[in-house]
C-alpha cells in the first residue's frame, strides 16, 4: 500500500529565511505540530490537513520549474512516513530542506536532507522543547535558527552556543520584528562579534506567501 502524508498545502515561492533565502523553492507544508509557540504564524497547519499519497505529492511538486524543495509544517517529523517523501524527492534529484522545531529526534533523517533546526528561546514559551541529542545529528550543511523576541532571548542564544558549540553551516538570529527591532539586534551582535547571521523573513518583507 502506498504511503500517505497529511498535507496542509503545497506552494511555490521564494525561500525566505535560511542560507537559501531568495531562491525559488517548492514548499510542502505538512500538518500538525507538537509545540505551541506563542508567536507561531502557521497555526492553520495545526489541523489534520489533507491525506495525500506520496505519488500525488510528487505530481504537484513536478508542476513547478524548480529543483529546491522545503518540507515544513507544522512539524514534519511527526509523520513517520515523511522518510518516504525524502526518498522520492532525492531519487528525483531535488535538493531537500527540512524545517523542524528541534523537539523530535533527527537520528533517522538522511544526510542528503539539509536540516534547518529551531532552538526554542524563552520568548517562544517552549524553551525546554529542544532535544540536546539532536546536536549529534547535525553536520556542516545544516543550520540552526533562534527566533528572538528580546535581550533575554539573545542572551539565551549566546549561552547555548557557548555551551554546545554546534557544528553547523550557519546560525541564524531571527528577530520577531513585531517586538524586537532588527536594528537593535544588529547592535547587540556587532558589539559582541557573534558568529551568527541576522536573518529576516524575506518573503514577508517583499509581501509574498
């Protein structure tokens, strides 16, 4: 029997907040999430979504003139059969980004998948969610992201990095711009000489989905 996934939406846009920011990308947004971050902007993905066969998902993906894909949510690793989607995308020579909240083990995620992993700060309301063992499954292609709401979140991120020294490609400091001015975060980062990238949500800046 063919494997299915619960899907909220599949759409084509610019990748907005990673090392691939600005590139055209096909997004596969899977349904349901195990966390409830206070600032979540995709609460519409909390429901069950639409059950789709992997072959149907691939048919949708192949409609777009693009080889970069991102599997996001919700929390995509909640669905065990997501590994079948990894395999099909890989067999079809797609580059695969995985946006994940860090609260589910990354152990079985293939190395060819580029993992973009959130570390939840105090301002998220989910500060204890991150699985520290996941640091062992990151490599120099992967990325960590901290969404920051205030100076306390910033100090949390600095402490985390100093303690664990994650071996990743890029570390993103992403300000929640409704409550933290990017300019203010930039000043802190410049003062401390932090080896992280100030990352803004490009898709929101230019006003596309």
